[in-house]
C-alpha cells in the first residue's frame, strides 16, 4: 500500500495518553494541575519582579526572562494535550504541528541561553564583585537577553524549516503527546532525515559548549565560596548554585537523550517519560528552585499581595465600580 507523502498530510495524530475515558479524564486533571502550578509559580515571579523596584537588578531581570520562557514552554505543549484528553481526540493540524515545534524550540533554545547567562551573572557577582556594576549594567543585560531570544528564534527556525521540508512517507502518527522532531523524523522517507539529524548533532555540540561554560563558572564560584569565612555565606551560595547545576544537567541530559538516541531503543513509554522530564518538569520546578526560596522574592510577593488585598477591600467599600477599576489600574502603573 502506498503511504502518503508530506504534501498530502493535512494533520498529525498525537499519542493517546490513555485508552479508557476514565483514564483520559484523570490525565486531563493531572495535566491541568501541573499547568496551573507552572502558571502560578512563573506568573508570581513575573509579577513580583515587574512590580517591585527592589528586584530591578540583573539577577532578577534574568529570572523574569526565565519565568516568561517557562510559561511559553508549558503553554506550547500542555493545553493541546489537555484538550485532546478532554475531548478524546488526537489530531493536530500540519501547520499547528509546525508552529508547536517552532515555539517549543524557540523557548528551549532561549531558556538554555538564559541559564548560561545566569551562571555568568553569578560568577561575576561572586568572583569579581568589584567589576559587577560595569560588566552587568542594564545595557549589557538587555543585550544578552535579546541575544538569547534571537538565538532561540534562529535555532527554532532552522530546525523547523529543515524538519518540515523532509518528505514524510510513513503515515502521520506521532508517538508523543506533542509534536517532537525525533518522532517526526521517524515518518521521513529513507535516509532523508540524516540532514536534520546532522543539524541536531551540531546543536548538541553547541549545547555541550554552553554546559561546559556553566560548569566552569560554578567551579570558580565554588572555589570562591569555600574561601568565605562565613559558614552562613557558604551555605547560601551552595543552596543557590547547586539546584541551578542540577536543573541544567537534567534539562540537557534528557533533551540530548530524546533527540540523539537511536530509533532502535525507542519505545512509547520511554519517549513519554523523557519528554515529560525535559518539557514539563523544569518549567514547573524552576520557580521553586530559583525563586520561591529567595527571601527578597517572598518579601516582594507579600507586598504585592497585601497591596492588592488592600485595594480590593477599598473597592468593596466604594459605591460605584468605576472608581474601583481605576484604583486597581493605578496599582500596576
């Protein structure tokens, strides 16, 4: 039987997470809980950094970028998976799949660049504190953040254009709950996927170079921390840096395994677990790892929440809703 080529494919079929209706609804509520946790955590961080002037520093500026990227990562994959589980469907349009791949790679690429920049920021802050104001001024931070987003966009454009230019001759069933390049390559004809695979290998080398830079930065940080006379200062530095290294290692190892593993060792369960580890777990846990244990973030959130509650209480006492809306508006201006 002749298989359809890429020009005749109008939609892809994503992986069904469950066969029974009860399990589908269970997966929907589970994904919804994860998504709301990611939205709440990253949304609170974004609000605190944007609204609190004491957090307008390089470290929190990059945390804001990281939170926005995490919001983008989860919003690219989970809503479609939830809709499919709720409505008992599997389909995603060809264009929708391409858009999902593009934005997922954009957010992943930019996030990894931001994580690399954050390690450099901590290195300068701890190892070269006298030069911190010069090396990490507002212009330099804005330039590095823009470069991270631009790098992610270029990375996503190259991979998306290359992947969806390949002829697809092995059906349209994608063995993943979102559109993932390795699963799409399985549908390609003969050896035509080797071009994209070579681009993935090249990207992996760039990622490993960034990871080597991150490790070098933290080795220098740990050496400087061990020379600190204060045990409290050492504990604070280690508690801040070690989770960063762990999350970066988990993110890189799972992404590399997902994109570079041979097709022969692929299985639906293994691919699903690896995809969850790099696409769902880091964006959900990053707020707790990077920010929720930070006293300044907690203080800023408390102030924002207290101010919002006081404004709502004042609105409740007003006779008309228009002044209330104006009061809430000026709270964020």
